[in-house]
C-alpha cells in the first residue's frame, strides 16, 4: 500500500507567526478582525503574544 497524500478535507494550517505546522492540539484559531480570514497560531506564539500579520489584508495584531 502506497501512502498517497490526499489533501481532501485536510486543512494544513501553519502558524501565522512562526510558520510551524499546526498539527498538534492546543493551537489557537481565530478570524482576522479586519477581513475575517482564518488565522492559526501555535501555542508558543500565543503564550509569548507574538505579533501576527494577516496574510490577506496585512493586519498586524497581538
Ligand atoms: Zn508559532
Ligand atoms: Zn486580515
């Protein structure tokens, strides 16, 4: 059986601050207050209150 990468139904999200893949539990997901784009952040960035920049509208926020 060959493992095939099927992206069907899988949303591979990355932390918007540090770019780490959000595959573990505990990460934070919210919507950009400006454009409503989905934004994901890892636990570490959330705890450290790292700033993020929305990839869509460029909103910078904590
Ligand atoms: Zn992060
Ligand atoms: Zn935005």
